C-alpha cells in the first residue's frame, strides 16, 4: 500500500469509527488483528474489535464522535497518521463533558488490512477535560506508566545502550 491508498483506507476506517459501525470498523483489520486501546485495552480479532467499537467506545463517546486523520504516511506495511478527535461523553459520571484529543496512530499492515494498531495520545488531558478527580487521574496515569514499562518494546529499549538502534541500521 502506498500513502495515497492508505489515505483512502483511513477514510473508511475513521468513518466506520465515527458511525459506531463495529463490523465495518473491524473489517479494516485482519482476522487476527489487534487494536490496542489506551482506555479499553487490547482487542484481538474482528469480533472483539467490533464489540469494543460498537458497545464500549461508541457507547461512551456518543453520537457526536468525530475522528479525523491527517498527514498519512505509508511505506510498505508500516503506516502512521496524526489525528484529532472529539466527543461529548455519555458516561453518566462525565455526561455532557466535551473532550478533544490529538494522537499519533501506528498501523502495521498485512495484505491491505490492519494487523496491529496502536496510538499515542495524552489520556491525562482527556481525563482532565472530563473532570476526573486529581487522585483518580494520578492513579490511572501511574497504571499507564507501569503498562508502558512492561511492554516488550520498552523492555528491549531499556536493555540497550544509548544509541544502539543507530548501530543496528
């Protein structure tokens, strides 16, 4: 896939997410694809991804959910895009609070579909916009920090000396 094809693919991907169409969203993934979500956790396979989008994410983000991708880049099976998203929370505790999030998305592709999706967003900003109490926000951010440190990529990174990736290229 090249960048132009990837940009068109992103239209389908984000439109399905905005509509809360879990099946159309999951169809963008390989059968065993993984969606790593910083709130709802990892979801593997189309059935889990569809359920997460329709019955968790869209339930909480509501009908005004908007997610647009910008500056797509794709080389072979690796692609990235910057995004902005917004929604008004429907979670009872935070109902009516508007959230705006910017993020970077990483796509590992296989045969024109997503094999692995992950994003980097500042969830702390989103929680502050929702009005999450500082003690709870600190607890969640501490948990996210532990999860980041436990990821295999992070463990490998921390085990290498500074600049090791330069020596391997």
